[in-house]
C-alpha cells in the first residue's frame, strides 16, 4: 500500500480522537478508507458522496467539518510522526486492504482499520485457529488446550490467542514447544504487554518468529472494555475458533460472539468426563444448541483442514 494510504488510515484514528469529531468508530473508519484516497478528498467531499456512505454518513460529515476547521495538514503531520515512532520502536503498521494486512481479518465486518505488530504475520495467511478459554481452567481443560495447540502448530496452523493467563498461556506455550507459530492479540498498545507475568512469553513469541498484534498506537490510553473488543480480532484472524473451556459468562464468550458474527466455524471439546462442572457450562451450551462442532483427538486432522478454509463473504 502506498504510504499516503497508510498515512490516511493512521490520521483517521487521530481524527476520531478529536473532541469535535463524532461517531468515527473503527467500522466507519474502514468505510471512509474504502471511499476516499486521502484526508484531502474527505475534506473536500460533497454531500452526495458522504450520503453514499450509508451508516457512516453522519460520521463522515463530522470528520469533514473537523478537517475544515483544524486543517488536513495538522492531522497528516501528527500521523507521520506517529508512524515514525512505531517504526523506530520496531513496530510495523498496516491499514486495511494493505498487502501486509491479514486478508482473513480484512474480510470481517468489524475489522480494525489499522493494525500494529511486532514479529511476522505471514503464517496467518496459510492456516489459523484461535484457541481461547478461561483464565482458571481445570486440569482437563489445560490438557486439551495443550494437546490440541501442539498438534495444530506442528501441522503449520497459526495458533491465535490473547496472552491472558490460563488457556491462552497454555495455547501459546504449547505452540512454541511444538516448534510452531503463535500470535498474541493485545488489548493495549504493544509497548504495554499485560499481564506482567507473561512479558517473557511475549518476548519468546516474537523471538520464535511469531507476533504480537494490536489495534492501538503507542500512547493510546485504553480501558478494560478493550479486552472485549480485542476478542473480535482473535476471531477475525482465524478460520476456526476453538473455545476450550468457559463458563456461561466471561471473556471467552466475547470471542464466541465475534466468531458467530464473522461466521467463523466454532469447534468445542466434548466434555462428558467433567459434565456439569461450572467451567464447562459455556461449552456444553455451544454443543447442545449446535453452535459448535464437538471434537475429540480423532478430529484433529479435520480441524487442520478447516483451519485452511478461505473466506469471501465480507469482501467488498
């Protein structure tokens, strides 16, 4: 992607933070990026073009007004400095529809307009699976996550998770031990790895050829709600989503909800051996309603095949 388009995408994020700009959220920014070539085109856009942006029209009008008041050059200059800051820190940037932006994520209806990463993204384009679950798994939950993640990783499947304690940590570590690829999606900027106890794991992921991925630039102040929003990226990067263990509530349910919205295939372990346990109630609900395909170790190879599926539903 030409630098001006990357500059445009980053500048839109800054524009969205301006107090005079209303409703320019991630989905509307994606629409804007796909409608205009740069900030100048948005600033000079006639009403009929903005009206053609559908639900993003109101946000587009607000953004145009801010640009006409503050000036395009101010936002472009700030975006250029922000891009340089990331490059100096060893953090790469891609805007949606950029050749570096993971294609499977770009097809999600709620894809982030910009992603930041350390490491390598290329293996995600081949095969990917999100392995997620509770921060307090039972021994059986840990065992399933470890065996499955190791097997998938050994077969070239990118293991996507969120670097949280519990199942996420087990999945990342199992993929590393298997000599495979794993990527962690963070809820905060990449210079703020959390939890602190997993900072070494984050380092090991990048050193092994994996990646840390996020949607927030350095300096962005985030809150606890970003963990729920992060989960849509975990699902969006993956062809299949595998919740290993979860109750009826909790963060894993956000990833499950995103997977349904993005029409990702959901797989869940059969739980007969611990039926009725509180930590399995979310999995049992997925299986009983048919929202997920049940699996045992006998299904691992079919899951490898599913992790290579190609999507076109959301392509514009």
